[in-house]
C-alpha cells in the first residue's frame, strides 16, 4: 500500500515576511571557514604516501 505524500507547508503573511528578513540577515552575517591547516595536513599525508 502506498503512503500518502505530505503537502509542503507554505508561509504566508507576516510569517513569510519575518522569515525573509531573518534569511537576509543570516546571509549577510555568513562567515567563511579557513581550511588552510587541513589542506596542509592533507598535503603532508599525500606527500608521505608519495601520491603527490
């Protein structure tokens, strides 16, 4: 027997506006992650294994 597919909830009115404001605020505060230490460690491992 098939399971019914649930409908996707849709924001309307004030909730929708508040969600968009929060989304824009979050996007503007978004930071970046520095992977330089991880990349260097990976390069050392690959060099030791003679893969690079």
